[in-house]
C-alpha cells in the first residue's frame, strides 16, 4: 500500500524542483518479494526506511520523510519496509534499530542514518552519498527564506 502526499502550496526551494505536472508523491511499501526489483535494480537512487508500526520515532520521522519525498521528487525514490514483517531483509542489512534509513545507488548501500533526523540532515547525507557518482545530482538543502518572521 502506497501513501499519497499532496504537494503543499509554498515557496520552499525543494518544492519548486518538483515537476510542475506532478500532483502527488508516493512513498511505496516494499517487501522481500519486490525488494530486488524496487531497490536493487532501480535505475535511480533509492532511500529505504526500515520502520515498525509500534515505533514512536518512526511515526515522528514520517512527516520528515514526507518533506524529503517532495525535495527528492524525480531524483530519489523513497520506499518503506516494515522491519518486523521482513526479518530477512532486516538481518541482511543489519538493522538493529528503527527507524533506519539506507540510501541505495546501483544496488549498493551508500548511506545509513539510524534514528530520527531532520530533512536537512537527510538531504545532506544523500547529497554526499550520491554526488560522487553523478556530477549532475543536486538536492536543495536550503531552508525556506521566503516566509516572514
């Protein structure tokens, strides 16, 4: 089951990068059955969240990942894996705590974040992890400076 996000009306630099024709961003649920097709063989970078329904930190991270999904639209695919329902994947990738974010590029783990993190921290980690292999890869991590104080 994929969760749809509506594009907010704001002037955030990251949101401006979203394709003008794209009304929704999807964070798909992935399982062991489709992990290879959706993550390992993906032609674009993939950010995978290992989470659990009972975890409060995972619920806190959900809203941050919604923002990351908007900032990365068209550049990075975001997927979610229930760590409890997919123990083989959790063991294979040494998931010891949820939430854990893994950044995949070319089927290999290039970034790991354990626990909650800010949108800016996640985007900076992805930028560092994915930039070396694609000179054109750029994510805006600049905060919104258009709102009044």
